[in-house]
């Protein structure tokens, strides 16, 4: 992690995440691949999020709303030639960075993602739902040349990220799927089964699977037909 040339930059947007931030930070500190940096972009937390994050890497304070804008800020400060976007409540597998490092040895690869599975203990039905969305749906979207990568496990070559113009910071939601669609013209997009993370299912537990699924289906159609997206995504702590 501390070599002069940083190959991977991990960008984590946060806002009042002291309960979860250690999940991603400790997971990163245990990585088998060490040539990386951590950049936390905080939206003005009132808790101890920034204090915790400073023990593990660089922290940037950004009070403008929008996760896409926060990720762009982090990417702008990054030194690595591979950008990896993770969420504060997401635990990376121990070899996640090494898996991505090896994948990006293919010079034609511009972006990659992998499974996003439940962090907490849950029902078989819930686990199946996450597997369907983060594995089968994403793989099928790549097959159709309409890639839809999820922002909590999104790796991209920085040169392609810059060419694409980064995340659309005018979108409060859907910014990850929208960027995926623009990146495809710069090279290959891949789903990598070994690039797995586990993320908190707190929102699904609060909303229920039906409301959660409906939110994303409606959002997908809003963007497809009206080039806009839902402007609210209330935080759940």
C-alpha cells in the first residue's frame, strides 16, 4: 500500500457512517495486494466517520450532495491508474484488489465488477435475490452490451474514467449504471466472479424486497425514457 507508485486507488464516499466505516477500511487493510491508497470523501459527517477514516488514508471533506460528485472528487485526487469505488458498508474479499490488478493487465479492459452479496445473516430468499441482481442481471447486461455496474463494487481504468467524463454529478441516483453505459465504447467490460464483496442489506431490511426492487425498476425506466432519475435516496443509519 505504501509504495511510491500507487497502482489502485480505492474511493469511498461517506456521510455519518461511523457504525459501518470500519467494515470497508479493515477489509482493505487485510488485502493480499498492498500497492493501493484509500481516499474517503466525506459529505460533512456529524459523527466520528472522518476521525476513523483518517487512520487509514486520505480524507476529503465535500459538502455538496450526490454520491456521483463525491466519487468524482475522490477520483480527481487519486494517484492510481485503476480506480475502485466501494461503499462504506461494504466488506471486500481479502484478494479483491489482487483480482482486479490481474484483470486490468488486459489493456483492453476498461471496467470490471463482481458479486455483491449480503453482509448480514439473512434468509435464503434474500441471498438468492442479491445473487440474481449482482451476478445474473449484471452479466446479462454485459452480454446485451448495455452494462449496468453497481457503484459499491465498481473498478475502472482511470484513463477511461477521464475520457468518459466520470460520473454524471447531476444525477442523485442511477449515476453508476449511467456511467457504465458510457464506458463501454472505450473497451471491454467484465464481470469477475472472484471479485466479490459483501454489503449491508440495511436498506432492504427497512424497505422490504418489493419496495427496494420497485425503486430500481422505476428508476431504470425513468432514465431510459426521460433521461432523468430519482432525486431522493434517504440515508439509513
